[in-house]
């Protein structure tokens, strides 16, 4: 993907005075035509929308946030016991990730925790990057933590598949197009718990909660607390860029589009440029990155190309793309090994 430059907006008020209106896709609605229309309109406009009535209970959502806070409240020495490994499972400390290096003075001011699809060590897939058993905090320290996260991971994947069926229809495909084995049949879906400390970002000096970036896969489902911080730039190629805060919506997912959907759709639907600014309040969020399988070949869809509109991107193996993006944005693990030795 072409490098996206971040803007220099400095509005970090705790409650912005104006936020853009976002369409709400109701997964419980029997009117699929309305859902497709609302989703397509959102994808063509800003690449971001809310999903409501998604089927995950309020009780589970609250439990995930509670367990999220419990983990990040542990001493750093405990969290470092489950440090991110080479398969991207586990804890990411402050500054581990730098998403916009041209505009950041150091890494993102956030902590994270990666949980992927569980793959046993003796499974042949475990020989590939990104496939592995997960890393878990001790049940003695956080009882029930693993069970909660595994349950949420499974339920979020079903929500993602339901959204993908609406996206397929919006692209004039069969509804089950993304259900194929190599896409969402056996996906690389990552749950990432996030905590932003109570510090104020300063874009003019290169300080961000999360630098400007687009996500890599199909879509991302984001659940947030009620603290503002997420911003989007509708036109990522405009100069100067205009940044707008996205309002949290209790019980809903904020859904944004990833790079692979931009490639599949031949730029009809563009991946969403976004960033996070801290406003002095702690902020917790839970991102669910919906990625195709490692061996998925992503190429322009037949419904999105013509003689007058040929493919804008060459085909790409998703595993290669994802591996390069992670390498570009995460600290080399050897840095931690040297610090601990």
C-alpha cells in the first residue's frame, strides 16, 4: 500500500463538539436490502460504520472489558511473562508498535495483548507464521480470563462473518463469497486488547496514542469504552488532511475497512485511515482484526474491474503482506531479549 501521511490536528477535548454521523447496520434486521444499502453508502463515504444488535450479549461485552482492565492492572513484571512472541501472541508493552514512523517521535503510547485463532503445536499449520497456540496469563492470577477471551473471540468471528456477507452483497457477489475456506473459513483473526494511559497526545510534536494507519485485513470490529480518542480521515490522500473524532456507541461495534478489502474492491471501498489521540483519560478498547488465511491470494474481484477500470493492484499473498506490515511496525523481539539478559 502507498504510505499514508498523518495530519497535524490538535483537538484533544474530552468530548468533541462535533462528530460525523455514521450509518448503523442492524444485524437483527430482516431487511437485508436496507442493510446492504446503508453499508455500501458508508463504505463509499468514509469506510466506517456502527454495527448494532450483533448478538454478543451485554454481559459478555462487560466481562471482556473488566478482564481487559484486570490484565493491564497487573505489575509490569507479570505482564512481561507473557510478552509477545514471534507468532504474535501475547503482551505488547508501551511503544512496542510504531504505526506512522514518519510523524512519530517514538512508538504508540498504548499497551496491547494479541490473541489469535488457537492452533495446537502439532498441527501442520503451526509451521507457518501467525499460526500457534495462544499465550495466556496464569489462571491463578487471572481466573477465568482465558475462558472469557476464547468465548469472545469465537462470537466476534461469527459477527464478522455476518458483516462480510453484507459486504459481499454490496459488491454484487454471492453472499457467501467471503465464507470460503481460504478467506473466513480458516481466517487469521486476531483479538487485541488495548489500553491507552491517561496522557495527552500532541500531534504537532509527534506524540500519539496510535499513529495514523490503515488496518491490514478485511475489516476490524472495535469495541470501546466511553472515552473519545479514535479519529478518522475520510480522504487519506487529501492535503491537508481533515481529522474527525468518532463517537463511542455503547454496545455497538465500530467497523472500519482494511487494506485487503480495498484491493479486492479495486479501491471502490477504501481502507480507513485512523489514529488515536489521548486526552488525559485512560481509555480501553478491544479490536478484532478480521484477516483472511495466510495462504489467501487477494486479487481484484470480477465485479470490480472492467476494460475501463483495470485492476489497480497486483495479486498478493495475504501472509506475505501481513508479515511485512508487522515487521515494519513492531519492535524487533531481540530488543526485549537484550533488556532482560
